[in-house]
C-alpha cells in the first residue's frame, strides 16, 4: 500500500463521526417533513394547522381547504398558494436527494464519492425552496389582507437552521470524499448488513409515523377539549375523564357493555382460531391440484373485499327483498318478508360467521406455507413405518404447525380488545346496536359521532395499555409453559 494512502486513526475517527452526524441530521429532516408543527410553508394563520410539509407539497386541495371562500370571491390571487405548494415541493425534493446521499454513504468509496453530490444539490434546493416560501410570506404581508393574515411559522426557522447545518455537513462530507477520490474502486458496492438496514428503514419510519407518532394525540385525554378549540392550561383537567369513565353510572354501564361485547366476539375468534390451520391441512390433502387451487382462490378472494361490499352481499341475500325471501315466496310459495339483518338474535355468532367467511382462506396461507416447508423425508419414513394419512397429519403436520399457531394465538390474545371497527359499523343498526357495539366502534361513536374527543381518547389509552399488558402476560405464560418467547 502506498504510504500516502495510510490514514491516521484520528482521521478515520473524524470521518466516521462526520458521516454519522450527517446521517442523523438528514434523518431528522426526513421526520420533520411529516410534523405539522414544523411546516415551513404555513405562512398564514388560515392554512390548516394540521398540514405537514409533505401534505402541502402533494395536495393543493388540502392547502387551500380553509381559504376556498376567499379564493372564490377573488379577495386574493390563488397563484400565491400555487407558488407555496411548488416551493414546498422543492424543499421536499431537496430532502429526498439528501436522503439518497445518506443511503449511498453506507457504500464503498466509489459509492460515497458519487453520493456526495446528492446532499449538496439537495441542500441548495432546500435553500431555494425556503427562499420561495419566505417570498410568499412577504407577498402576503404586502397585501395586508385581513382574510388571509401573513405569519412566519416556527417551522420555517427550524428548517432554515437545519438546512444550514445540513449544508455544512454536506460540504464536510464532500471534502472528506473528494480527498479520497483516488482510492475509489471500479464498481459501487455496499455491505449486505447495510443493504438490509436500508431496507428496514422505511418500515421503521412508517411504524413510527403511523403507530407511535399518533400517541401524541393522547394529550387530548387530559384537557376539556372541543372540536376546533385549542389546548392550554386553562382547559387542563388532569384525570377528570378517566374518573368520569368509572364514576358516572351511565358511562360505566355503557363501557362495561361494550367491553362484554368486545370480549365475547374476540373470545369466539380465539376459540375458532384453529380453523385456518385445519383448513390448510385438509386443503393440502386434496389430490387434485386444480381443485385445490380453485378452493384456495375462492376462499381467499373475500379477504380483499371491503366490509361495505360484504354488507352489500349480505343485503342481497338476507334483506326483505333478498334472495332468501324471494326463494321462499316465489319457489316454495311461503309468504316471508323477514329482514334478517335487522334481527338482534345471535348477533355475536353472526359476526363470527361473517368474519370466518372473509378471513379463513387468507389466514390459511401462512399454514400452507409452513406445510410446504416440512421435510418430505418425515412423511416417507412414517409411511415406511405403516402410518396412514391421518397418522401422518397428527404426528408430523400438526406438531410442525403448532409453533406458528401459538405465535398467532398469543398475538390474538394481545389484540383481544382490538377487534376492529369496520365490520361492526356497517352491520350496526338501531335494533342490534347494543349487541354489536365493540370498543373500537364505541370510541368512534364517542369521538366522531358525539364529539366527546377527550373521553374517547381516554378509552383508547385504556385499551392500548391493557393490550400491551396482555401481550407481555401472554408472552410470559408462553415462555413458562412452552419455553419459547415471541418478544
């Protein structure tokens, strides 16, 4: 090796720290795109406060949702909002370019060398986009229109400072990579562990945005909040809504009724959770491949039907003018006009049957995959020993499927209070409402239907805490009984 190519440990440490800080700065910028409070494009108080930079960049209708009347009357030119969206999109494109450069920084010297140009160009684009947003603010300020008052948001200063930091790190990375340009390999490569990490990053980001970021909304449970209002210490009520949940007799009765419905329907689902496994086993025993594929396809299709479509199917069969009543009237000559969907009898069983019809075929796929991975030599050895078809199923197939079954069962136990809302919402009516209302539907009816957002948030928090406790409890039982943990 050329002595000039030998780097000191201090130089290598500086390069690693520079790259790591550079990646962190870009990651923070990427997350900031989805935070409404950090939107640099909200240059007017009339723009929706829940609008993030990402939404503003891709949806013009969301940007002007609160100023439609102003635009229709011609009190302000819509070109201002068009420019705001364009410059917001420029900032977003700049962040995307920086993210590409950060991903390429995990590669070899050649990949880093070519990747260094992305954050440089991205930082410049971000500066240009922010300058355009500031110009839009100045234009609104110059108009002096009371209908659309100008405002320079805090997010603008955040992005301005962060873009400056990002530009500094981009220049540092440029000089570090440029100084080592002579060491470039012939091809761009990246270690396998970094490839897997980068594949995982979008999943982690989506999990954060859709699973953990919404937890910020839990703060509504501690305020006396009404739709369209604001949160401040003036309407802070502490644990008031949690106390009302159990102290108020009517609320307590409704809550326990809903819990009963939820546990009953989830319990029936747990009792029948073995059906997809049994269906998969018997399906694989069908000798005809064509018939097996037909049955699997036919039973999987309902999973891709929304619950509104499922209800339409139910309406066509069980309503007053449905298939059953038409068959009884026209074929059997029996006068019948019963609306079976309006009946409150055996509501839990009905919901279970619809859920099984929709989901058994789809749930069986994972068991079919597990069956195909079983060593065929086990079946051959059992057949030599004189085992029949059912003996091979009982002693080979079932034991190999039980680990998968128990993992899914424990996850179902953890989600026993989260059995969905869509199914029960579409099938709900005035007659069966008390029997079909589950916890998720109850929270929806309280928050959206009645506007009791603090109470619905408190119940949602209660459900989440209990679900987490059930998950760890089920995992502890599994570890003690089976010696295996799912966490």
